[in-house]
């Protein structure tokens, strides 16, 4: 199978790298520093079960996606529409675009710019980071839940064969919301403290804050007609057991002085709450504090 990874950061490199190890033709579309390192030395995949250099193609050009059977779409949420428009000229009619993004509305937004192509949402459960140019570090998990679409079963089978637990589910909206709730509970706290999940939950009052965040998210999801596939409080509490040393993607973005996706996490819950008449004060405070830190970093010379 010919696979392209659009916006190949930590998440895209993990799943693209796993497919490449299994023999698929994979092209990473990534930043220049990663492309140069991967072209020279291969993608270093330092995972829980192996540490290897995987050979695969890498480019900074969107044309690298030309004629791909599947595009793993892993750009940051604010870039969804613009990246989709860049990608459009290089897609085959039957290319599947699989959204591996945070947030709950990216696939819907992407369909507005790719109306003639199959676009499927995917729920990603993996803890990864780029530890250096061309160096992926995997901290835990690695599952996918994929929305039904033309090509979904084929890529799911390929991923399973590559060692990635994957299922196709008709309730991806519920699974996306469950992940959103987890992200809302952990990401901003990790970003503000610049500490990993395990250290944060042991700090006074943080578990209670996270409980309030989850309660608000559940109220908004319920009002929005979402069917959550599991107990959100239990799922949130259990996450830290599998990745206690993980820093959230929001924390990693702030540490690097980059814009975060907080508008599509706690900020999204605040906006939907406003639209549905539900108060979300805990989510609003976390969103506002991350935006404050984000703005401070942006104003530095």
C-alpha cells in the first residue's frame, strides 16, 4: 500500500513508521530538520518494544502525497482546511484521508475542502514525542479507532498486521469525545505546570480540578447528543497508569514556543457549552491560562 503522512510529527511518524516496518511504501511530509535526518539516517523509532532505524521516504513537499492510497492526516487542528487545500491536487479519486488529529470536528472541517474524497476520523491513543531531528520516542499505547468509510477496512487490516491495534467503529464521534474529555483533563494542566501526568495528579487539588473538567465536558457532550462509549471519569483516572511520564502535546508546544491546539480542546468545550447554554468555568480557566502563556511566548522578541 502507498501511504503518505501529511504533517509528520510524533503521531504521524509513529503510525507511518509502523506501516513502513511492515513493508508498505510510506512517504513522510515533514519539517526540513526531520526530512534531512531521515534521508540521511532513516527514522529512528525508539519504542517500548524496539529501537530501530526505519528506512522510508521523506520530503517537505506536499507533492509527496501524489497517488497515495491512504493519507494519514496529522497536521495541527488550526491548519486543517489550509493543509487540505494544499493536499487536494495530489489525491487520487479513491484516496482515503484518515484524520489523526486532536479535537472532534477536524474530519467534518476537512470534508468541506475535500468533498470528492473519502475522509474518515480516527481516534488516536498513543504517547509520543519527537526527541530530536528524525528521532521518534514512544512512551506508551498505540491504538486507533477508525470511522467507517471507503478504504477504512483495508487500512485497518494493514495497521493490525503492522502491530497497531485498530478497530473500525460506527461510534467514532463518541470515541472522539471521550478522547477530547481526557485531553481536556490532562493537557492544559501538564502545559501550565510543564510536568508529566503522574506528577500532576499527585499535586493538591489537581484531581478535583480534573473531575470538574470532566463533569463539564460530559454535560456538554450529553446536551450535544453524544453517546460516550465508556465511563469518562474512570477512563480519565486510568490513563495516568499507562503513561505517568508523558507530557501533553500542549505542554510540548508551549515548551517550544509554538501555538497550541487548546482552542480545539478546552476551548471547543467552552464554545459548545455557550451554544448549548451550559456553564464550563473549569474548562474556561484552563483554556484562558494556556492562551495567556501562549501569548506571552508569542510576544517575545
